[in-house]
């Protein structure tokens, strides 16, 4: 039998080896293309697979701007406090000085401090979305952290893109570790984003603790439309305990993190360069939560905010005691009904002046409000759980009446 005979055992082995090599090469090629494709998709046109919270909100904003491209835009940046506590959809129409009605969008993200807010603002600008006004939350406890939603070198690194990485490397304490872990994610994007993929395409296959698809239920203004207005207003002990475990020690032993200070100053400087009128605000807090501030912490936070507002000439609204205890489930996140009333109050006292270019008129709002909103029932007293904790006094911020907008930055007392 000739060796060239295709029926010979050797020829069959050669054909099988060739087919095996071809299959392996095709499989390897498909593997590489799939990973490169996923990497490109998550870093460019599918951000919701990399960072679902940001991606779904970006889609909502783009949809609105596409339908009304000439409509001015007011954006809220903040943490989950803003995410649950600001309902732009319940605001009466605001009117600008030239008679336009702005679109107001809640672009908060869970765990966001100044660094994450800076990342979000840069992402929006890079996406071609330039807000006409910004309202930026300051969460005092996060000012003392060396990381936040976008600054972690651990699990949060899968959410950031290449541009985010370059930005964050200028702020985080350990940029090398963050960069190495980010590259590890890029070499296995299907694994890194597996839960985001399943949440987007097959959410029912995941256990509840892995579900992220609640971002799909955002309303047209970026607020998570969960619950109903008849939700019982009760303090939830488990939620309160989680809040205490998360923030109590930081509020007892507070030290301003240089990373957060720099990010906040840089974000406000970016707003000035982009000519975006901006207001800073502190979200409402319950009596129990406000009692967790050590006196030295409150003094440190208040003094820092005084200097910040003076140096940057950005008005700061202290709303920490604007809402009664009954509107909180954990003494710092507002229920749906509380969010409705607080948003309307903020619209009346702050947003109207912001969109009309009257920033000076916002300053009297720095005096803590003790009156209730007109339609707020007064018959309900604080819950027993709230009374079981000693409430520390809540002195007013020294910025109440202390800001001098025309004062040169060099005389701020820093």
C-alpha cells in the first residue's frame, strides 16, 4: 500500500491532525475575537454591561436629549441618599430666565463621594453631554475615606474604563495596584462582567443577592421608581444598624482625606472652566444619624465646608435637618414620600434660583429650615426606635450667614 494512498492509516492520522490544528486555531481565534469584542463593547458603546448604574442612566439622558436637543439640562450628582431622596419627576416645571423649561436628571450613583462624582462628570462631558447646571451632594462621612465607589482597587475596579483609570491614578493612594487589577479584568471581560450580562439578558436566572436589574426600572428622570406613596413610615432596625456600622466610627474619628478634598476642588474648578453654574448641598439626615457626629467631627466638617464655599464661591445648602425623622427608614435615606416632599422643597428654595442664574439668592437657604412643607401632616411623632437613642445637639453650620461671596480666596482662613 502506497504512503500516498488516502486510505492508509498514516494519511488518516495526518488528516485528523490537520483538522485538529484547524479546530484549535479557529477556537483560539474565536476566543480572542470574543474577548476583544467584549472589551471594546464595554469600554465604548455598551457601558451598561461594565457599569450598569451609569450605563442605564446615560441611556435615559441620551433618549431625552435626542427628543428635545435644545432643552437645557440640570444634573444631580451624589450618593444613594440623592438616588433615593431626589425625585425630579414630581417637581413643578421650572422656568429659566429666558423662558425655557430645563430637564432635571438624577445621575447619582451608590457610594459616590467627590472622587466618584468627578468621574461621573468627566464621563458625561466625554460623552458629549454638558449640563447647563449641576447640583452636587456632599456626604460628610465620605470626605474622610481614602476610596469611594470609583476609587477602590478591589471589586469596584471592573466598573471603570480606560479614561477613568487615567483620571483615578492621579488621586488614589495605590494607583499601581488598581492598575494591575484593572488589567486583570481586561484580560477576562466575560468573567468580570458575567453578572452584568446575566442581569441584562437573563436576570431571572440569578439569585436576588446578585440582581442588578433594578436599574432597568429607572423613571425618565433617573430615579428608581420603587415602592409606593402609601409605604409605611417605620424605622427599620436592620437598616439602621447597617448605617451605624457603615458610618459611626468615621463620624466619631474624622480626618479629611486629601484625595477627596483634591477631587472636590478639581470638580468645582472643572465646572468653572466649563461655565456650569453649580450648587453644593447636604442631604437630610435623621436625629439618630446626626447624633453620631462627634463634636470635633462636626466642627471639622463645618469649618471645611465654610472654607470650601468661600474659596470656590459656590453656594452650599445644608439640608441635614430639613425633614422629620418619620421620613427615614435608616435615619439617612428618605422614603418615597419623604423624597417627594424634600424634592419639592428643594425646588422651591434652591433650584428655581439656580436655573434663573440667581445664585446669590440661594444663600439665605443656608439657615436651617424649621417650618414644615405646606402639605406635610404634623400629627405623627418620631418613632419609639428613634427615641431610644440619645440625640446629640445639632448646632447650625457656621456658614449660616457666614459666607461672603465677594471675599478673595486668600482670606478664607485656610
